[in-house]
C-alpha cells in the first residue's frame, strides 16, 4: 500500500522548525491527599470498600452517587452521623433535588443508611455500615 494518495495528510509534509519549536510543558505535580491548610480541607475521596461500591452501583438512578457523597462526608468528619443539606448536595453533584431525595430513600431501603428529616432541606443521616 503506497502513500501516493494521502493528499494533505501526507506525513512526509510534516516539518518542525528548530528555531520556532517550543519545549514540552512540565507535568504539574499531583496534589497531596487530604492535607489541611488554613483550616480548610482539600478535596479528598477516601478509599471505598469494593463490596460497598458494588452494592451502591447496583442501585437505581443517582442513589450510588448520593451514597458515595454521604460516605465521603462520614469519613472526613470521622462520625457516623452527619447533617446533610439536600439542596447543597444536589448542587455539588449537579443533579436535581428529587434525585437526592429518591437516592436517600433507596439507600435507606437497601440498609446502607438511616435518615431523619430536618427542617427544610436539611436531614440527619446515619451510616449503618462500618466505614473504617
């Protein structure tokens, strides 16, 4: 197979001038995991047990993502019970509020967590599985 009919994509036509060539950009270092600086936490996703992950992944809709977000909050705050603003959680996950409500219901039905409704969009969520 010849290279005579390649047209404008002929690799023999590619040239690099040494005087205008730019060096490759250096690779940015990876951020350290879970460091604290100035009282604020950096973004961090804790290690998730494979059995828990497959259990959440099998749930319908966005329930698995909601479960992973709740799991992250529990691990970062080092307590099994956390207060969750459902509207803020929906905004952070870029899903609608109804998906968060139905996700929490599905996780509660599955036995992963227990929710107690609060005023407005706040809820108290207790993780029923062992996070650590």
